[in-house]
C-alpha cells in the first residue's frame, strides 16, 4: 500500500509528458497470485524530452527490463521507476509479476469470486505494469491473454480467441485508465445493433452462471442508449462489438473502458422478482452513462485529472437527458435536484468543498464527487439554457469534430461555444473555478403596469474561493395572473451582476412570479415575495418543477416552525397537498414525489441558517408527526389512491407502471399509519415483484411491525446476494434512532456480512450514515461503530473507506457534545498506523474544518 504521506498536486504545475507512445503491446499470463505481465511500448521523444523517463508503477515485482533489446537496470521506488533513455525512438520491454488474488483494494488487476477483472480509473493501471499512467498519454493497445478460462476479454475488437488464449486490438488511441481485462467462467447474453450507417455491432452482457435471467433489461437499455445517442447527438458506435461484464466486487457503479464496460453487478443485473423500479431506473441510467462515455470521455478524454468534470459532468448531463426522454422529464428533474441538494449542497457548504474543476488534490480518487459529477452536469445545463438548444447542438458538433482523439481541458470545451455563438464565456467560467453554492435573493415591485424583479447573488468566501466574484446565473422565469393564467411565458433572465433588476411592462394587473423554473441554476433561492406567494404557486404554477418546489417549501417552513416554536402543521400546505393528490390529471409519479417531506439533513441546514442548533432526534420526531398529520388530512382519499393505482397487468419497469406503483406505495405508507399493518402484510404476501414486496416490508418496519416478514424475506432470498444487500440495508434505515447503531452492529455479525465486498459494506454502514437521526443519536454509538469499521476496512480497501468518511462532513453543524464525540472518532481513525493516503486526505479535510 502507498504510504499516507500526502503530496499535493496542483493544476498550475501541469506539464505535458515528454514522450509520445505510438503503440502498446501487452501479454498476460494469468495466475491468481503470480500473474506475469509483459509489455512492449514504443516511445518517441518529444522536442526537449528529458534524458530519463519516469514510469508509474505500484506493487509490482520487476522481472526484467530492456530498451531496444538491451537489458537495463532502472531505479525503482514505491511510485515507479526511472531509467535513462536514448534521444531517439525506442522500444521499452518489461516483465512484471503481480498478485491479483490479494489485491483487495480492487484497483488494477484483481479477482472477484474466481474472475479476473480490472479497474484502472483513475490510477489503477500502474498496478498492472510500468507505464506513464496519465490521461493525456493516449495510444493504440494490442493485448494477448493466456489463462485457463472460457472467456478472455479486453478492449477493442477480438483478433482470435480460444479457451486458453485470446488476442485483442483496440484501434482507437486511449489513455491507460480505459484499459480493461476480464477472464473467467462467464455466460454471455448476446444481441446485436445496426448503426445509423448500417454497420452491425455484436453486443454481449457477460454474467456469472445463474444470472442469465437478469440480463434482458440491461441489453434493452444498451440498445436504447445507442439509438438515442445517434438521434440526439449524432454519435455512432465505432467498434465491431460492445461488451459489458457484471462483477460482484467493484468500488464504483460502473466503468466505461473502451468497448469493455465493467459494471458492479448491482448496476446491471435486474429481474422483476429481485429488482425494484428504482433499481431498473438506476440500471438504465448507468448503462446509458457508460455508453455515452464512448464519445464524451473515451474518444475525447481529459488532459489531466483536474479536468475530470469535462467528461463526467457532460456525460451525467447526457444521461439525464436520456432518462428524461425515456421517462417523465419533470419527475427526472425533481429527483435530480433532490439528489443534488442531499449530496452536493452539503459538500459545497462544508469542509469538502471544492470547485467543479479543483485547483489541487492529494488523492484523485477523493474527487469523484457530487460536485464534479452532479454540479458539473448542472453547469452544462446552464450553458445550454443560456445559448439555446440549437446553438448547444452546433457547439457539440464542433467539439466532436475539433477534438476527436484528443485529451482536452475546460478551456477547449468553452471555446467551441464561444466560436459557435460569439459569446464571451469568461465570466461563466467562474462556475468551474469557484466553490460553494450561491444564494439568490428575489424581491419585486409594481408601479402602474410595470413589474420589476430584483435579484441579489451572494457566494460566501471560503478557503478555496477567498474572493468570490459574481457568476452568470440563468434564471428561467414566468409570470402568472392572480387567477393562475400564464401572462408571460418562461424566459431566461441572464444575471451577471451582484444585484440586478428585470422589468416587465404593459401588464394589466400585478403578476405572481414563478422564478428559477426547472431549477435553472444550482443556487439556494431566498424569497422576499408576498407571504402567500408559495401557496399560490402550489395551487396554480404551470411549471411542474416549481409547483413541486412550492409544496416542498411550504413543508419545510411548516416543519421548521414545528421544531422551533412547537407550532401546528401549516393548513395551507396540507390543503395544497390534498388538492394535488386529488388531481387525477397529474402524473402518479409526480404526485408521489409531492408526498415526500424534505430530507432531515436539509432541515438541519435550514436550522443552522436560522442560527439554531439542530437536534437530530427532535427533527426525526417532527417528521414522523408530520407524516401522521398528512395521513389524517388525506385519509378520505388514501384508500382510493392505493386501490386505483394497483398494477394488475404483467410487470414492466416502464414509466407508466412505475409511476402507478410509486403512488400506490406512497399511499400505503401513509394509510398504514392510521389503519395499521393489514394492507402492507397482504401486499407483502401477494407481491410478485420486488418493488411491491420491498415497499410493503419497509412500511411494516416503519411502524415497528414486520419481524415475521423480515425472516421470511431472508429465507426466500438468502441465496441472492443483491437482494440480501436490500435486506441488510432495510433493517438499518428503518430502525428507530435509539436502535440504529445496535441494529447495524448486530448485522455486522451476520454470517453473510462480507465486509470486504463494497456493496455489502455500503448496505450496512452506508445505511447507518444515511439514517440521520440514528447516525447522530446522542449517545455517539454510531460514530464509534463507523470509526471501528473504517479503521478495519482502510488497509483492505482505502477507496471505499475514504468515500465513507463523508458521513462525518457536516459534523460542525451539531451541538458541542456531538462534535466532541465525532472529533474523538475522527482523531482515533487518524491516529491509526499506516492509514492510507485516500483516507488521510479526507479526514484531514473534514477534521480541520
């Protein structure tokens, strides 16, 4: 393992690599503990190249090294090797030995249940062989694999294959992080796709024997993604085949390796009996995301890891567009914003804050963050909003034409928009360089037919952004009449100043503004408009996002008053929700979202903004109380909602059925608070799909019932690892706060708790962190339990450990007693001998805030 001594790397220090790599030939002789990797790499010095070459390498045993056939003795360190080289093109040959079986970090070449697989992003290739492991070094790869396995896969097109031998060639230059190899006893679910130009592409989804029945939806999603990318972005696939492999042990969701995508099993395997509607939706989105990377990430990659948002933000935006087109655009937008506020806003407002394009890092794995991905996607959306859909399309065409086969920067990306539209985007670029979430305050005025909307933007100074400057904020706004008719349709108000006003003339009566429609910018909107403004929008707004936002705002305001003043729930909110639930013209999935309350961590932040010290237990109790009040206010329609939205036709994970199930299950959750467990028990018993079964189990656990059903669920699904992940997580997330730590601790003693498997570890410890009141229960037992397990996991899998540390990132929001307990837990982890660089960086940033 690398030592924990941190070295900070800065964007300003970027230097190109001194050599081009013309081609790479790799030969793998697979063995669980003694895999041999032979490399033949053709280097060409650039003008002014150094007399020595440095090649990255970690945990490698060098067997031999040659330059142009002559043995050399390089200087080897923990980070790589250095060797004198000729001032002319030369052939580097090396043989190394690695140990896949004991590579528990799941980076480089490792084993998962007897299968060989790789994960090379961001810096895993250096654990396979010595190489310039950086994204701006791109080359053509040829790979030979020797091993006693029926399936031997790598990138590109297959040249030849047999049970023990295979040759692959990828004709498209790529950086080493996109290299992939898979070998094992696998079964292929096969299909084909005919591209727009008429080429036939063979498609394969490789799984372990026994998982063949969980492949059909993934293949369907892949073909839909390929078709959509051709139709919307004009991007055609460029190889003869496209392979996906499902792997049980994987730190991430999936990886876009050229032509050979490696997926966490949970992100690709699905069947109605074992997967929920949310699982199907996630799988569809991740498959699309990784496929879209073929152009936005592979054909055009990032020059250095500081540009990570160039490929990830753009590809997240593209997969969001895809899901919006496949399903409900308003529902997709709302769920994206819920996720942004739950994950990225706390990151932006805490010790882990960083710009969308960071200026420095110590461990790049720690910057695969919601800021880079989700906020990066929001920046793309703002850019499209500002220039318009047509100009966006032309700019993307120019981007692909100009930069195909290159490793690029944010400057390259923005330049194609400037060249296409003639706009100066230097101020817009601040979205990439300034950390934090801007606060946008709105006020209005009315003078004899003239309506004025005034905005003020404020971005708090921080360590990473000590002198924030005004940003370009697209504020999509419409105006409604007092009767609810739209008198000024949506238009983009482009804010560029710290304070700016926009005037609307010729109006017959004072309008009601609908501001920031579609959440057109990732800001916190603070309103100084009329007191009844929000309730009016809940009743009348024609923009579905802002109507949902109005309900959310009323719920948040009511909950905050209940917490701080002991007030009764707001009748205006309850009446508005009743009206929405009774409106059969609305999408069922949209109505289900309307019933959800703001997240408890969202309420914590609001209380902090009010100068209050949040009490997680009090917040939990008030949210439970509000759910009961919702149920009482809606009790006249809940049974009918539940009955009317039952799905009787054969299961399909499409938008229509999923929406109906989501509303029926939302109604079940509330009606069970009044009528008890009978409906939920009946649904659990009769369910023929995982969505209905798991929803019913969750309802029962939420009302402190369901012990028998929990045991029956385990007995039914104990041989299905992905379903058992759900079983583990459900018990933690639905435990009462005072029992959460004990529940998680008990589950870690279960025979099936394989803590070295990232999915199983996240099922328990991730659920513990997600249970706000339980994690922050006053006795501090959850903090200690989390610390114990992070200390245990770090030497085995530093990447998963470091990401789990984010559970502590908001610790400064709480009372002194909780802060002291968290600080003690953090200090205990930091004092662990040999703590990894990944975890050290994360905890140092969190602790030192």
